[in-house]
C-alpha cells in the first residue's frame, strides 16, 4: 500500500484523485439525468423542465472538473511544480495523450447534453448524442485504450451508460417523494422495471472487466489494486441491496398509498447516493495511484 500512502501525502495526487472522482461522477450524473428525462415514466412536463435546467448546471460543473484535469496532470508531470499548469509544452503533451482525448470528447458530449434545455426535437436528439459521447469518453483512456480490440472500449462505454442511468434516477426519485405516495410509487416502479436490465449489464460487464484487468481472482485479494477494486465492488453491492429494498419494499408501500413510505424511499436513495460518491472516489484512487497487477 506504499503507493496509496505516498498519494495521500502528495497534494497533487490528492487533487488528481478528487478531480477525477468529481469529473467522472458529474459526467455520469448529467448523462443519466438526460436519460431519465427521456425514459422515466410518470414525470410531468414541469418535472422534465426542472431536470433539463439542472442538466445545464451539472454539465457546467462536469466540464470544469474535466478541463482542470489537464493542468493538474501537467503539474504532476513537472514533478509537482505549479508552473506546469501554464507551461505550453506540458499542456500540449497532456492534450495529446489519452487523457487529453478523453477530456476533449467529454467536453463535446457535455456541450451537446446541455442543449436539452432548448426546445425542439433536434436539440433533444443532440443531447442523446452527447450522452453517447460522454459514455465513450471513459473508454479513451485506461485499459480499454491500450487494447487493439474495440470490444473492451464498447464494454466500458456501455458500462458507463448503465451506471449513468442508475445514478441519474436518484434526484428525480427524491423529488417524486415530495408529492403524493401513489405518484411517487408509480415513478419508482417505472424506473425499477427498466433498471433491472441496466443493473444486470452493469454488474456483468463490471465483473468481466475487473477480472480482465487484474488477470484472475487471486490478484483481487493479493494486490493493492485488487483490494481497492474489491472495496468498490462491496460498495456497489451495498447500492444493489438498497435498490432491491426500494423496489420490493418501499415502492410497494407507496403503491399501497402509505405516505410514510416516502421518507423511507428518500432515505434509502440518499444513502445510495453517498455510496455512489464513495464508488467514484475509490475508483479514482486505485486508477490513479496503483497500477494493475502485472
């Protein structure tokens, strides 16, 4: 765990991890919010407009976090010297790297996502293209970018889209609990019906990619990278348990007209959100400071 300890003591590495977690989390959140505008049954036009306006601000935050990763990486390459953030040669080097390509594609996707606030089918279609670009940006660096086959890149992109769909439902569902129990139950039920396939895809692809990266089951428990990956999987398992409770318990109580179930659903989704934030933080940590086992 020497790499992790060194990263904790290095302010540039700490900033890199935090920015990566924020950039990834916000990018998938805004992507998922757009998907919910299109797919979440039971939302009225007012709620969809509220979500569309939120997309604009979340996309702005996601773009800022993504863009800041370039100068921070340049500082790291210059041995932690702040001058790296404005050094043309270092910045050019980062922009020409897989990180730079990922950031540029993500920024383009975020721009297209933001146009959902504008009226018209053209802008709605453009926002879906943006969602695809944001999902694809995750495949432009890391293990998928280093492989000759396109299959790992497609796996990462689909995995990102499935994760986005899941976390993008948190806020709309929490907002739904402010209304009557029956409406909240119907919206939650609509999400649960579609989420089953998405979660299955998320888990299957996540497991396959994890085993491919670490090279088997044993390195999951013997390497620092594998242990942090196991921690991430444990957090995701916790999210799955909460999601199952939401579908099988709270949603049914809401559909039965129990107004007190709104508080329970809201609490469970809030805890899910916290676990999701920890997933992004742990993922940023082990993909930044610990190399996969050889």
